[in-house]
């Protein structure tokens, strides 16, 4: 019996259309989803939009339209961006979806019934950019580290609170005793250090923000946007009977919410915990944080227009910020594209296909049951997307080297046919292994090399000048 595999990304905040900084986690999740489908798992892949809260309300007001009309437009534009990158999600969830609103209210009441929600007064700092409450210790030079261009607000308001402090020991033991709960381990240790400094209860409602899910037993309040947003994973997971999530994929700015708040919330409401939280670092562009306020936002579709979907996917998956921040430039993208895709994979496929045309050889028909490489499976099971691609490009380099040694262009007839057989097999292996990473390219190569006859086709990756 095939096992279930459930993967999610963080849902993107709807005050504006997503940019390339949001792309990495979607690509990581997409690779894992495609891989698990390939090996026969019953796979569920969730992404979507986080549509409530103060920032959305403010952005809609600035546009002179109602919040729902505003988020409807953002959701459709986000979907188009993910389509350009060939992201294969099973559901695009929106926190304005009726099933989510109903489920979030039920979750809230379960947590309250457990004695974990109470009314009190909040007095402290708030970052509008993160829609998050801050401690003085969170600030860098008096600002939120993720929104240094915004002044933290000083708030005094009556809110409902969640008893996070009650779960201090539970969260500590979770992080200490389950090394696979957060990847990479450096992030787990960072979060554990924060937890050991002491957890404080956090607000789960806002009284002065109307654009949100009404608190079910006190509709003067709306559910705090982060509390509402995290529950989206359960909305879909319970509906499809695939909870708990095997992996949540997210950026480091969201790690505390997912590795601290979320497990405590789930424990309170009586649900199992997710198995793994994968936290990645950030892209910068030409040495600057990618930000609307800095005016350096690039949409994924802009990169796709120049490099193609698989050209962008390759760069991000091979050179992305899995274990540290990464700076990108248009020149770097072009250099990698030409070196690894046009001159590497594309050239290898073209030269072998051209040689195959010179023979009357009939090759065995590619089997749909050809096995996915165990070597690549091992890297994906360990979340080393970069290492998996490094291995595949090692195969490409090795095959190129062998072709140069044999010099098949001087061979004819049976000798040429015999020389080509292992290279055809290697290209099939490369293409099969590339299916989760570069799905469009893999499909083209497998179609071209399926047999029994193999011939040339248009270049996979035309060089970029």
C-alpha cells in the first residue's frame, strides 16, 4: 500500500503580489511533491495566500477597494506566478475560503476549551510588516530585523491571549529530543536557544482590525492573522485525511511561528504535530534585501521570460539559500544557465541525439517503470536538493568526458551503435532523475530518447548572450 505524503509551504501574505524571494520554498516543496508522486506515494501539496490582517486592510484602503476584492486580485496574480514556475500544488488555499474560516473558528474554541485562551491587555511593540509582536531583544538598531525601514509600533490593546508559557517544557523537550523536527540542525539549535530564554503568552485576537475571521464567541474581536494562517495546514490536512504534515517548508522569518507557536497550538487543540519543519535562508539581489520599499522586486515570471521555467528552477535549486543567505544577480543567472544548461545538459543531449541519427539502430523502448536513482532519492530524503543536482551534473560531465575519449564521430555502423548504447542509457537515467527538478526538460528528453529511433530536436537551452 502506498503511503501518504503531505507537504506544505508558508502561505504568502496578500498585501502585494509575490516576488522571487517567495519562490525558493515553493520550488523545494514542488521537487519533494513530484518526487513522492514518482515513487508512488499518495501525495498532497498545499500552498496559498494569507489574506487577513491590518496590512491587507490598509493596502485595500489605499487602492480604494474592499479587502475581499483586493485579495481576490492578488490570489489570481500569485497563481499566475506559480504557474510560470511550473509549481504543481494540489490545492491553493485562501484564508478567506469558507471551509478554512469554519475550521479556524472550531480550532479556536477547542483551544479555549482546553483552558489556553484568556482575555488580557497587551502593551508592547508590534511590527506591521511581519504582523507580529516583538520583544525588545528582537530588535536590531531599534528596528525589526526583517523590516528595518519600518518603525515598530507601540501598542496598548485588549486581546485574547494563548497560554504559550504553559507549553515551555513541552516545546523544549520536543526540540531537544527530536533532531529531525527542524532542518537544518543549526536552525533547531537557534530556536531551542530562544525557547530556553522563556516563552511568553501571545495575542490570538485583535480588537481594532476588522478584516479577519471573527472570534466565534466574541465577534468584536477578529482572530490574529498568524493564529488564523497557521491553521490552514490543518484545514486541508483534515479534509483529505492526510494530517499530520510530513514537512512544512518556510523561510527563516517564519521559523518561530512554526517551530514554537504551532506545536503548542496543536497540542492545545488535540492534534498530532507535523514531522519536520524545513527552514531556509534568504535571497538578496545585488547585495540588497528584496523588498517593495527598496523598489528592487522581481517577479518569478520576469526571470522565466528570460531563462525559461527550468532555467530558473535549476539556478534556485542548485544555488539557493538552503543553508545560508545567497546573493543573486542577472549576470550570475546567465552564467550558470549558459555553463550548466546550454553548454552542459543541452549540449550533451544534442550531440548524442545527432550521433544516433547517423545509425539505423533500434533502441529498446524506454520503460515507464524505469527506476528513480537511489542515489538521488537519498539526497532528497535528506533535503539536499543542491547535492542531488551536483550528482546529476557529475554524470553529465563524466559522459561528456567519455565521448571525448571515444571520439564517436570517427566511428561508423556497428561500432558507432555499440558506442552510443551506454550514453543513451545514461541520458535516460539523467532525464529520469531530473523529473522532480526540471519537469519540462525531463519530459522533452524522455520523449526524444524513448526509442526505438532517436533523432535531433530543437535545442533545450539556447545560449543567452
